[in-house]
C-alpha cells in the first residue's frame, strides 16, 4: 500500500475491501474473467452476463444503519451475522431473504438462483413477480410501477399488496387481496402471480440472533 496513491484508497486495500464484497453474482464473473478466462478470452463472461449479474446484485443491496457511513449501502453476503463491509456496522434485527422459484413444468418448481433481500419500505416490481417481465430498457411505464412493498410494521415484516391480483399465501393456503398485507416469516411460501411466468418465493429469515 505504500506505493498506492491516497486517492486509490480504501479501494486498493484488498485486505479491507476484497472483491468479494461485490456479492456472489459479480464475484463469479470476476473469477471467470480474471482467473478462468485470463489467458482464454472465449471463456470470459459476455456483456449480457455482466448486466444480469449487476441487476441481480441490486436485489441483494441493504441500507447501512450507520448514518455516517460514506457508502450508505452494501451487498448482503449470506453470512449469519451480516455487517457493512465499509464501516463495520452490524445489521440489527432480522432480514427477510426471498428465494425466487419458477414453474419448470406443471407442479414442478425450480430455483431461479436469484435472491431478493428485503429492507424497510422496499418495493416489489413486476420483474420480481413474473420471469417473463425482463428488467431492461424495454420496460413500459406500467411495468415500472411497484406492485407491492415490504415494511417492518408493529414488530413484524409484512408485504403490502398494491396491485397483485393473484397473490396467495401458500403456507396458509389463503388469498391475499389487493389492499391487504401478508406476514413475512421464516419458511413462508408465497405465490406472487398465477399466470404464465409467475413466481413463487420462499422466505428465509437471516440474522435471527440479533
């Protein structure tokens, strides 16, 4: 670090800021680009792979609880006791993690390998609900409107349904009408949409010990 310009810090300090803080999707592509594909250009990830990894990474973002943190946000790292890698502030309270599933064939659901981290007052969009809605520059104005939001309400996490006509709590076998909310608890399964491309999410509560 003695040979590194002060303007390159803290980013040049790889002990403090390893590339793994970018999250699992981007880490895999960095490995593919600079390890596997270092001397084999054809093995390097293409532009679409980078775009998809960046979009999926934004769904892992968490706001830092430290108001003085310079970065304000960080990528959840799947650890049991997450903390901001920039200022070291630990996360307080539980964190809902939603794993997305799609219907591979009737009654057979497979993981998308895509996670959505929940934070207070976070929006849910159509591209989370339906895999046929692709998050790109072709989105219509209507597709950019939130369909629901997550909030920490009276000591519990809930999803408020704003526009989902077929939201269903599969765990309780109960419909969730527009204008109502459903509790987000460990192990909960929700059908976000019952049309073609509609997803199921399975909830895992992280940071349960804090």
